[in-house]
C-alpha cells in the first residue's frame, strides 16, 4: 500500500487485527496456544497448586504466572520499554 508521496503506508492496526481474526479458527488457535504456553511456563509444582484451586482462581493464577514468565524472558531494555509504555499508555491522545 503506498500513499500520495509514493511511500509505503503503514497498515491500519484494527484492519490488520480483524484480518487476522478472519483468517484463522480463533478458538482452536487460542486453545492450542494456551495449552502450549501452560506447558512451557508452568512448573510441575505450580501445576499441582492449580489442581486445588477453583476454576476462576486457577485461571487468574495461570495468567499471572505466564505474564510473569513472559516479562522475565524479555531483555532488560525491553522490560524497561514495556514498563514505560504501560505507564504512559493512558496519556496518549486518541
């Protein structure tokens, strides 16, 4: 896609997101990815703890542990950039 000046136009975020949703079976893809991420990020000890929790609490802990694992796998600079983005994101104009 090129604009009036002949430069490549950046794809629209929402259009790209909607195109992605229409291309794949979201439920199957989400379920597969979710199970793979749980296997990768959760230790056997954490999996045993999850067995004794209610479904909502189990989901909450799983998400928290996986986000923590993802965050810790970032390089220090990327962790810093993520924190800065999260702190200043609400201040962005629409």
